[in-house]
């Protein structure tokens, strides 16, 4: 039997959010023409917990899922990646959130279709979990801007999650992850502005900063806007630059306790670009023990490697990540 969170002494990270069933046709086949679709687990909040678990951290995921085989698929996926799933609420008659995604093939743009309205996870309330017990002795509490956009009750749950995490002396981590299909910029900014006052480590990008917050200028100016308005200790801004659909580069800048940092540039070939931002967040936290500059470089390295793997969750082990960071990439077979 899986050990309950409350029976464990501590966790490295607890994440709350919505798991999704991801359906993907083979590359080059449009969604509307596909009869062969590949099923995997997805959901940014789950992805971060799973990526860190593969890297050796003890992680746990909080959500609601429907009873039956689809909910069991989520539980089994979590167990496969080593994520603690014992605090998840199983509800009768609920539904799973679903996403259909195409792999982009230049010059045709990919399609992404969501069916998440009324999902079991979207019914999470502030009373669903024993927050103080779950978050006791946890190092990092994580969620993002997608989860509070699912419903008013998820927004309330996000606020109480981070409030209790702060009381429990967790380090609160939040990726703004704005999604226009969930809410308009003005509504999102109002919600985020309340949440970010509880956040220690913030991940964002230029488009979100300009569209949602109205921040403009050089990277340092935008990062300082967040620091001045919300007081976050570490603010990171990520960039993905694509060359067509098959090759890209990843970099990041950050403001750490007033110090401006710039990461290395990480190049990659694309097999699957979805979930790669979540890999960056996992790499950031994994590398933070050696300082913020190492953290943003580790995030870039893990994200670059994540682009080369099918599915939202990376399969990168710590030794592989370490070798890549040391420049030991070798394309020859190991015999």
C-alpha cells in the first residue's frame, strides 16, 4: 500500500493542479484526419512533480479525478513516475480534462484543442485537503496560472494552498502560465496579483508580462517590476526561439535578490515541444541548491533535453543531465 503523505516526515515538493489526458496523432497527420491517436498523461502541475521525481526528489500531487479507468490511468501514471498520489480525491461521476495536440510541421501551424470544462479537478475547493498536515515540513509548494483559471473554487484553493504553505515555511513557486482560453488578461491579472504576494520563486515570459501585467522594457526592467510589486525573491523570464518546427534555442534571465542573471543558450532538436516549460521549472528547482545562476542553466539544459522526448514528462536521469551540463554530449552508441 502506498504510504500516505501524512505518514511521511517530509516532501521535497507538493504540487496542486489538473491532470490531463493527452491525445496526439502521428507527426504530419492533422487531428481531423487521424484514426491513430497516442494517449499520455499531461498537465503542467503534474509534469513538474513527475520530472523532479525522476530526478530523485520525493514529490506529491494533489488533485481530484473521476472514479473508473480514466482516473486509474492517472494514478498508475503517477506511480510509474514515482509521484505520491495517495492524497488525491476520487469522485463518482466526474470527468477527466482532455487535450488534443498536433506536432507542428513547418509551415502548417499545430492545433491544440482542450476539453476541460467541468473536469473533476475544476471542482477542487479550499476545503478538500488538510493543507497544514500535507504541507508540514515540505520544501517547495508549486502550482501555476492554469489551475486558478479553471474555476472560482480553484482560485480559492490556490490562494489557501499557498497561504498554508507560507505558514508551514515552504518555498512557494509559481509559473504564471497564462492561458487565454481560460480567462481574459484583466481578470487573470487581478487573480495573479493576489496570488503573487505569497510567491517566493516566480517564472514568467515576455508575452505574459506585456499582455497580462502591462510590463515593458528591457528584461531587467520587467523583472524589477515584478520584484517591486510583489516582492518575489527570485523572478525568472524564459525565452524559446524556434527555427521552423524542428530546431530551437532556450535561454532565460533572472533577478535574484536584486542581482541580474543571464543563462547559457541551449540548442535542441524537436521531437515533442509540449511540457518543455515544465521541464525548465523542474530543472530550475533541481539546480537551485548550487545557486540561482546554476539553477537557470540547469532549467535550460533539462528543457532542451525534454524537447527530444515524446510525451509531457521527461525521462532524463540526474547523470544524463549532469553530463549534458558538463558538455559531454556524445552521439556515438555506448557499447
